[in-house]
């Protein structure tokens, strides 16, 4: 019943910016780490960024300095601010969350369905 829904993708020119959002809803007790992955056509899925419940972040080298992950715990939402976009950033971006659905249970990882980001002139 837990659902993650991404939004904010689209077409942008090289050097431009996009802000992705991912809102979790449903039967949620708490959310531990959240993250963003991406998958380009013909390539493997790769980690983009993660953020813990306490705000500690981690980034792939390819996006470090250009992307910023953040979260709003009150809204169960994770964001990805993408600046200085490059054509190689073109991919479907997926969010995830390690979600605890019941008190004292272990978290399970849930995934959104993805949002397309296309960087092109």
C-alpha cells in the first residue's frame, strides 16, 4: 500500500536545471534512508544520491557538485535539485525509500515508477 510518486521531470537544455520530487504515501510509520537512482537506455541503473533520516548525504561522482538531495520529513518527500545538466544526465530517475510500515518492524525498500529527464538542445 506504500506508494512513491516522482514528479518534476521533463525536457531541459544543457546547462539548465530541474527539481525532482518524490512523495511517499500510504501506510508509513517512518522512513529511514531515501535516494535517487537513474537508468539511461542501454545502461545499468546507477545510484545518484542518498540521504539518511538525519540528513547525511552521499552522491555519485558524476553528479557531485551539480545535484543536491534533500528531504522534508514532515511531508515524506525527497527532492533532487539538478543544476548544470548535461546530455549524459538523460535517464529515467527513480526514487526509493527504506520505509518502516509498522512500529518495531524492519524497513523495506520501496521504489517509485520513475520520471523521465531529457537534457537536449
